[in-house]
C-alpha cells in the first residue's frame, strides 16, 4: 500500500478543480476504444486545473503464449507487433505524455502484474520512469492539499485500489469497494478492474473544520466510484474474452469529480460532484 501526499496549487477560490480517474484502457487489445481514450487525454490536457489518477491495466499485456490469448479475439488484419507489450507501453507513454505532469499517481493493474511475474519486463515501472510518475502500486491512500493563492487550503483523501475478484455486476463491485469504508479513512473510494462505470454517494454530516464559537454542521459526503474502462465487451466479427464469458456490454469512459467553492449555511466550503 502506498501513502501519497500531493500539493496542488489553485489560482483562485473561483477555480473549478477536476480529478479524473482513468483506467483499464487495455491498449493493444482489439476491443480497446483508443479514440475515446485519446479524447479523454485531450480533455485533461485542455484544462490546467484538471488532474488524474491512472487506475492501471493501461496495456493489455496478453502475448501469444498466454493461456488467455485467442486469435479469434483479434480481427484478421492483426499484426504480431500488436501483441508486443513493449510496443503497447511505448504507445501508452506517447499518448499520455502531454498529461504526465497532471498525474497524481499511477496504479499497477492485474494484467501488468501478471505479465511482469512471468516475463523479464516490468511494464508498470517502464511507464512510471518514462513519464516521471508516482507509483501507487496496487492500492494507495492519497491526501490532496489544495493550496489556494492567498493562503487558504483544503484537503480531501482518496482511497484507490486497482481491484480484485470477479464481481460481474455493478452491485457486486460497489459492495466490494464499499467494504473499504470500514478499514480505510477517506472521502473518495475508487476501484477499477471490473470495467464497470458507476457511483454511489453517502451524505455524511460533520462539524466545520475551522474553529468557531458558533460552529455549524457541514455536509461532507463519502463517494464510491467504479472507474470504468475502454475495452468493448462485444465487437462485430470478433469473439472476445468478455463475450465468451457472457459479460454485459459496459458503458465506456472515465468518471471525474469536480470541486467548487460554494456557500452553504453561511459557510464557504468545497462541494464535490461526480461527473460520470
Ligand atoms: Fe482490466
């Protein structure tokens, strides 16, 4: 487990801050929606107050000698070079280079971990070093310190895990991430791996964080997020792994959380909203 403290400089109280959660791209798989992924990179690059966490499984990492490999999962024009993991990693590095400085940290996915275990190439570390990223390994607590010009600051804590297990329903995957509420103290709980894109929010009441003789009750919700992905379950003319397993088609893409300063009950506070 990693412990990640990050300072983010915010130009003014009026600035909207966005944190994107991008994972399960599976670059190299024939079902990877590369254009949608590139559009997400462009969206992050175009906003200097946007940041992102890489949730892992960036590359598909399934080579021709892997028991999960099946030629029927690829179109007839697939080339041997498509299955070379180093090529997948180089392409991922090239696509995400423009947003590398906005990355809060990168997780290791199970596809990368399995490949590294059996081959002499650490694909996760290769991407980390090439784009100068912080490794969040499989699981991390990240505390964000938003430093607003003029001196004020606020914090939020994110628990993130690449994910494990075989939950194939949204409810099952949300139940899995929900259990972390009892073991890890955070405001936002993230899990990738199942490729589901879903959220659940618990309103939570607390006392205001700054001292006051007339302290007010404030709302600070806990947010659960399944962070989606870019791998299509079904494609015309191709028999993919998800199709064989009978998985549901999924909504592709990545969620984000925005932070805006608003006044509620005469107290200025940052309000989190999920955009999925
Ligand atoms: Fe995945």
